[in-house]
C-alpha cells in the first residue's frame, strides 16, 4: 500500500457471535478482525438442548459459548451472567449476535389455491423452500363441498394456512368464496391452536381478505401475489414471509429462545434463508453463464440452494434428513440406489434397519469404516433426491448443452457434519462429485465449521464479514474439479493435461475413462493447466474435443480430474461395481 | 461437547405421567383419586363433521327475512332432527339438524353447524393416584414402581402380567414358543423376526409384547397389530440388553402397564413399561440429564457393539480418532468379554 492510499474502512460491528441451533447440535462461532480481515476465529458446539429433559435451547447455546470462550481465551458474560455487548477491551464480549435456527420441528401447513394446477401448484413449490409439512390441500377444483373443505382444514390442525389464487386483476369472487371457507374453518378452531395465514393471491382483494379474517383472531400476513399471471410465478416474497412465519412458530415452541432473542434484538433467521443469501451472493459473482450451488445435509433437513445471476432457488427437504425422517429416503429412492455406492455387499433389510436406527438416534456417529460408508451412501442419495426434484424448476438465465445434468456452476459449497467430519478431504469431495455430478470446471468448497447458514444471516449486519470469511480457512477449497461430459469404455483416453507450477515445474498426465486423477496442487497454490480433450468429451470450453489453457487453484484434496463421464455409469455386475467404489475412493484420497 | 442419551431402567422410582385428551373435553377425576389402568379419566369428541346451511334457500326467503326464523342460539346444543330454522309458509318448511351437535355461527340467511363427532375416552393407563389436573385437558397420575424405557412402540396401551418366554435375552421368539399360559400376559422376548408372529400373539391372545429388536420390515405388521409392541434396543438382530432383561425377569408374574407410545423427544415421550410395586423405603423421581462419568453404566447405540452394555472406564480429553478415521469425543468402555473399547460419546446411552 502506498503512503497516499487510505486504509480500508472497517464497519462498526467488529466482532460477531454466530449461533446456530440445529436439530442435534448447537454451534457458536466467533468472527473477529485478524490482521485487518474478518476471520472465523473459532467454533464450538454442544448437543442441542431443545428436547426434554432440558427443554431450553439456551442451555446448549451457553455450553457452546463457554467452550468457545475457553478456546479463544475470552469472556462472553459479565459477573452477573449477562452477555457483554458491545465488546470491551481485553477480549471480553461481542459487538453483535446472529441467531439461526435449523431445528426440525413439525410445522404443519395447509395449502389453499383456486386451481390445483396453477395457484396450488405454486404454493406447493413454495413449501419446498421452508421446513414445513403439508397436512392438507384444498382448492376449488378438488370436487369437495365447502363442508368437506372445512372438515379437511379443521382435521389437519395446521400451524400455517398458505393461500394463493387469482392472477393480478383476475378472479376475485372465487378467491373470496374460498377465503370464506378458510375463515369459517379457522373460526371453529380452538383459540390456542389457530393457525397463521399467509395470503399470496390477487392483491386487489387482499384488504377484503384481511377484513374477512379479522373475526377469526388469527395473524394474517400478506405477501406479493405468488402467481401474478398464469404463466408467471413470483416465489421470492412468499418464501421470505413463509420462512419468517415458520421461525415465529418455532420461536413460540422453543423453551429458552426469548433470552437469546434479547441478544439479537429479536432477529431470528431460518437456516435456509442464511444458506440462500450466501449462494445468491456467489451466484451473482460467478463467471458468465455459471452459477453457484450450496447443499447442506443435516438431521433436520436437506437444503439445496442455487444462485444464477439474480435468481435464487431454495429447496428445503425435511423429508430427507439424517434424523427422525431418515427412513423416508426409501420412499424417494430405491435401496439398490443407496447400495450401489457401497464397496461391500448389502441388503434391503440391512439398509432399512440402518435408516430406522438412525432415526431413533440421530445424534450418533459412524464408528466403523463400514458404517461410515453407509452413512455417506445415504447422504449421496439424499442430495440426489433433492436435486432430482428441484432441478426441473430452476430458473437458469442461460442455456447449457448437457441435458439432465446440473447447469455449469463456478462453485459448490458442501455443508453438514457428514461432509465436515470425514477422515480425509477426498471423502467429502467424492461425495459431492457423486451426488451432484457437476460438469465442466468447478470449485468444491467445504463449510468446515458448519456455519454457512449463520454466516449468511450475518450479512444483514455485516456484509463485508460474510465476503471475507467466505474467503478464509473456515471455507477451504476442497478441490478444483475438472469433469468432462461424455461416455466411453473403461481405460479409453479422456484427456491429457500439463500442469505448470509458478516455479516452472511441470507435471503431465493422461487420464483414462472410469478413473479419477488427482494432481498434486495443495490448498492455496496456483498453477496453469493445459488440457487436450478427446473428441468424445466436452468441458464446456467451446464444444466436444475443445481443450484450453487456464489457471487453477489447489485445494485440500488437490486438483481433481473426474474422468468417470457424465452421467455417471455403474457396472451391472455388483461385484465389479463394489470394487469401483473402493477404487474411486482410493484414487481421490491418494 | 456431546451430551449423552439416557434411558431409564429403574428398579424403584416415583413415576408421574400426564395423560392428555387430544382436544379440549371433560376430565372426570379429581386430585387424590385412586385410579386403575382401565379407568376412564376424561372424555372428548374427535373429528366433528361441519354443515353449512343456506337457510334462506331452504326456507325460500330472502336472507334478511330468513334470519327471523332462526330457532337456536349460537353454541346451543341440538339433537339430531331438531328444527334449526322455520317453519315457514303453509308447507311449514323447516331446516333440521342432521345429527346431534351445536350451532357455531348464524346470520345473513346462513347457518354453520357442527356435529358431535366420535367420542373419545382417555384412560388412566396405570394404577396410581391423580396428583394434578387441568380441567379441560388432562390429569397427572402418580405411581411407585419399576420403569423401563424402550426405543420404539406401536402407539397402543395395555396392562397385564409379565411372562418371560424361553428365548432368553438374545433368542428368537417363534410361534411355537407361545402357549396357553401366556393368555392375557405381557410377553418378553429377545428378538422377533417372523412376519406372522403378531398374528400368533394376538391368537393366544397375549396383551402385549416387549422385545429387544425386530427387523424394520416388521414395522407395518407391528403398527397394525392390536396389542402394544415395545422394542427396547432398535431394529435388526440385537439382543435385549441385560439390564432390561434382568429387571423384567425379576418381575415375572407382576402386573405391568405397557405404553407403546411413539418416541417424541420434544415432549420427552418414550415407549415404556411401568411395573407398579409396593413402596418400600424411599423412592424418588428418576434422575434426568445425567453426565457421563467414569463408572457410569452405558449401552452402545450403534455398530460395532450395538446393544452391548458396559461401564465407562475413562474419558480421554479432546477428539480421538476412530477406526474409520474420523475424530470425535470418545469414552473408553469396558464391554464384558470384549474388553476395553474406545467409543464415541455420541453413541453411548446412559442406563439409569
């Protein structure tokens, strides 16, 4: 820096305490300025104490904070046990606190729409972006009488009623007729179990709807029309409102949360929105015609976020989790699809038992090598099931040549204990490659501290901290991965590369179909790669057979060339397939 | 920091169990009243049907005139067939109640009516004394006895005498092991595997079954089985742990309350066996939120050694590597014949 350059402006809130209450674990992270950059200084965790006998999430938070204080040698509380805000000299206290919630709780949603294939379908899609369970659906097209619709709503005992219907300036009488059914149903529900209503229909009758529901004594939120016209869908405002309402419901159910909210000024961010915020940011800054993807697999849900230019897609799947709903995976995927990732023989009964036992004890960890491989196979299929459902509805503002595969992405961020707590980084890289099957050139990033959701929520207070922490060791690059699209026979040539290091050294490699090649390029090291691609393969660099010369950066697992082809093919002979699984893990963790 | 799981396997404790109606209703017992397991302690109605009457249309009048012929007050109880509105004109047109119920709302020529719904009776479920109540919702029953918590149940309740089968803690219960001595009893077995076993148990008939494990594939059959089924260890081929097996064996011939309720960690609900016992000396409520300390009796929740029982020998500091390479907080546990093994704290369950 020259003498004339002014030092960069640092924001007021220097230190940030990030708290994330998950289904099984509560985490506390401290972000502070280290050498003029925001860094995640340390993270500590404790079992979540939402369940009986504790029934107080504050206990787990304080235990995690105590550990964190020991790790960094600071004090968060004063002599009277109050949180020190703002920070004082000598490392005591913090300047701001951010709280996110990824706890699985049974939030029941009833969906109401005019037409099953239009407004109701949009509401259905909206529910995929929040941790809710659909317990009833009613529409004017469902062939029930009004009484039948009322019975369905009352019996469902919803926590939320999500209403859509009528394009802007379109149907209004039909919307009001449907709302009368909703209003009468809510009127009959006991006061202590009246649901909240989110109205996302024709805005010209929004006031009338609020007026109609006044006598029902239920909170009503109005968001922008989710279906402003038959051919246009606008999910974003409804998504934010739905997640905030879900957080409110959880807030009312969680013991000890009020004390924590006093630290955050009442702010509580649902984890999916936190992840979505980060991915949206990365999607905007991705290279042209590329986006960003984030995936988090936990005991509460699988969250998939995708950002392309200005669009953000968010999919929350409480039915795909490593907790109470683990057995539901077998309703979304066949047991053989899980077993194909295993290097040993397994059976339907073994995998069914595994998933049911996991649902009984979600907090347990794999202790044997076989158990670890099963858990990772389960996570692969959970991610695949989430992608399978979400991908067709993503709004990608560019076309890409690989039908059925992900759009090109600049980076993929993996989060969750199953990815962060692995024996070697290659395990996490292989899991992401298998589950998402990215094509072209992509960076795999690991959320090593499981704090990406809380970090995204911190963007509200301090966006600079988010950007700088994302670029810190808390989010190490797992690898730059080069994944050609195409098919061939095992052993056939796919590409030839030359990697040139800054000191002039060079290494060369020939990569054969069906294998994974790892070039030695450690975390943070940069190099230039020259690729000559076989004519049957495409890297998105100008067409089939088009190679290129471009800079690459290394990661924890090196530089990975995944020459297994896309889409990934499996051997029909189970024994050969099992051997392949072992070979791939060996190749990537070499 | 991992807080360990905990399962009660208690020889003699004070047990308080809240019993709640699924929706507001009437509680029919009072505090200090003695109750038996089958006693009805509350009643309510479930899933009432709703009727929306267009009174104006029914009476052939404009809405503003029809309101004059409404015959019932809001919330008034009405029998099936009673007149809700009318009579009007020489045809004496009326609108009648379709079933017993109440008027919810009326006006503008319309009337919303709620039927009575199915009746629901809440039973005490265990012998004891009512020690607390919420007049519209539920009551708390207290008893003294042994308590065993399971991990899975099929949402049924029963009360009966405990009978051990010949299968032992790890053996398989076959239909041929069942005999007429088991009629009306709660049967204890190591494992279940035969998909037809539930049919055989109901045919005897027994009042309930407690097993160490069963394949998850049997869940649908167990859920549709008319008697309560409690699993104490998990799914697969896991023997019943010795602490639970011995406690149940030592209470053979005693009456037990079986509540095979689903596990709900938020509410702290688990399937459970309560064996009422005469209060000898002082019994206390079961200890909760115990810390993992050296000497603590634990069982293993996950492979390898799943279902095995042992005691904690030491708690190494920091994260320790496991055979699969991951690093977690661990405890060294003496597992009987297997000897000393290092296991993740997260995979241990304190037996207390």
